[in-house]
């Protein structure tokens, strides 16, 4: 919505025949309102501009919603997926063997709904956040080791984009604050580091404000006010009774039901936390807090989705304990190794088969454990 209106229409006036999926025309006006922030559009911008040039060369120019722009969205999602994987490879390669890195990233891609939201629903924000998470994880160790202003500007830009794409993803700041922290002494040392570099860390907040300014301009142009909560009548109504078990294990998009490969990551995460490795405490805090947010939201299953799409970007964090547990598996006796890796492969095959069987929506009263079970039996060729 943002890009066609800025670069083609030069206004936010509704255009006849425009695809209105995800936004609406403000009552009493002809202005379109999009409740989502423009972060995803900003990352799509290079691909949109390429499509814009091609569209004008081949002519006649479209409205920003025609086929060439669809292709641009698809290529954009794949580009950021590959870039996200690239930075995860660079992160994991510092601690794990190549075969471990390959298996871990294969599991996080093919064994989760990250694949679905790259190939089937590439316009959603999650693959873009996945890239930003991966980059943030990669940059963190060097930033803590040598907190220069150059690194500060880069890190704050990445964090600002993370916040702009999905504000609740700002929880990733805990990875920076608690990276490699395992003991009380580590925590005290990190506190003094924060105190020493408080000015640089304040730039993170400044980046969020500066990147949000165009959003404020948009709200003001459409609504006549500088600040607005786009999620009217939507809130964290379950904050005191979070649906955590439903979010993780429910038939309505339960994360571990549709991406059982994540069990390996969680096991690896708790082992690593016990052994004080791979910044497990920071990752546990991020996942725990995010899970609480998901479970507190009125639509805790995140609508008509394949799996719980709220976790997609967090698979960048889960890739680390996934690699760790795989490294442990590869050091087991041959028979144990084969059995566990076979289970790992079955989890991937299961999720991939469900990915291609998915027909919107797998939610609501009509989607029960019975219909889910039948679908699973069907994709494995055990039911007609």
C-alpha cells in the first residue's frame, strides 16, 4: 500500500480497483488507512523501484498492484531470506562444523513455517524480520567487544528497522544486553558496560524515533493527528491468563505442532543454559517474553496462518541451540546418531508435506484435532 501511493499515486487517495486487502478507506474520506507500520515496505523499496522502471519501459504503467510488482515482492522475500541465512551461517560457523551449520539451517528453513512465508505468503513481514534478527545476532559480539561509533550507527539502524517492521520485536535488545552473560559477575560487568556506553546505546532509541517519523507523517496526512494506535479494539486481553499452552501445543497454529523441529532447539537451549553456553539465558528470556506477548494477544493464534507465524523471525535465535544440539547428536554412538537424525528428518518432511497441503484457513471451529489428524494421515498417504 505505501509504495504505490508514494511513488505512483503521490497521495493516499483511494484508487478505483485498488486491492484493499489489509487496509481500508477512512469513513467520510477517500484516504486509505493501513494499520501496519511501513517497515516492510521500506525493505521492499529497492525491488519496487526496479519493478517501477521495468513497468515504465515495457508499458503501459500499472498501478503498483499488477503482475510485475507481484514478482518484485516474491524476489524481495527470497533475497532477504538468503541474506538472513548468510548472516546465520557466519554466526554459526564461528562455533560449529559446516555439517552442523547446514543441518541446523535446513531444519530452521524446511522444518518450520519460515519456508511457507517466503514462498507462499512473501508479502508478510516475517521473513524481513528474520533477516534483521540474523543480522542483529551477527553484529552483537563485535559491537560489545569494540563499541565504536561506526558500529553503534549500524547496530542502531538494524534495531530501529526491527522496531519499525514489528514494534513488539524490540525485545531483541535483551540479546545485546545479556549476550554471554551467565553469572552474577557477568551481569555486573555488563551493567558497567551499559553505563560506560550509555550515550551510544541511547542512539538505538533515537534510531527508532527517526525511522518512525515518516510513519507519523502518514498518520497525520490521513488522520489529522501525529500519533495513532492502528490496532483499535485489539489488545492484550489475556495478559493475566495467557494462552501459552495453546500457542505452543494447540491445534490452532500451535508452534510446536506445525514445526516440531523446534523441539530440538528447545532441548538444546536448556542444555546450553545448564552448561552456560551460546548466550542461552538471553535467548530464553527473549523467547519467554515473546511467547507471553503472543499468548496475551486477543488473537493468540495469529489468524488464518500456517503454524504460529509470530515465531518465524525468532527461528533465527532458535537456529543457535538447534546447531548446538545437532553437534551433540553427531558425537553420539552411531546407532543413536542415526535414530535421532532420522527423527530430525521426519520432522522436516512432516512440516513440508503440511506446507503443501495447507488450504486457508486452518483455524476456527471447523479446524479440530480430528481434522488435523486426518490431514496428517492424508499427507503421509495413510488416509484417502
